[in-house]
């Protein structure tokens, strides 16, 4: 589940957003400038970035090493690890995004409402939010 949360956090474009865990505590933030989003943990330490070019986003860790990518086509986004191996996908329909692992099994969802998004794990339990 931790990897899914990291992928979700890195996959989401942001202007200036904060992320919250299921208990409401701040777990980090994202800041976007142009096509680059930089991510920070709850203490404000830089943890990585995402750079978008067209329908492809490339992800980097805090040292600048490439860690994976995503490619968007219509309402579907496919995620890949650093070696190019398929890691999973998401499917957006209206204000709901459903996430699937590499075997196609349901992994969780996101529900957007206004300027915020609430995340749920595969069992439907609340997993956190961003706004």
C-alpha cells in the first residue's frame, strides 16, 4: 500500500497542495512550477519530482535518479517502473479515479470534490486526502 500511496502522490499534478493521512495529519506537500512538480515530506524535506512532457510524466527521487514514468491516453494512465516494467494503471470516470495494480486487481480509488481529493484503499477504507 505504501508504494501505491507514493505512486499516487507522484502521479498527481499540483499547484500548491498538501497531503493528509487517514488520521488528518499532514504527510507532505507538492509545489508545481511550469511542467515540474516537486514533492516534500511532512518535515519539509525534498523527496522527489515529476516532470510532464505531453502525455508522459517522468518521476525522480531526491537525488535526481529516474524512478519511473506514466503515460496518459484519454481517461487511462499507465505506470511504469524505472526498468520500463508495467506497474499498474488508473482509470478516470467523472470525479472518480480507480487504481489497479500490475496484475489488473483493484488497488483503490480517489474521489474529487471541489478542490480536494479523498483516497480510499482497496477495501473502501479512507486512506487520506489532498487539497
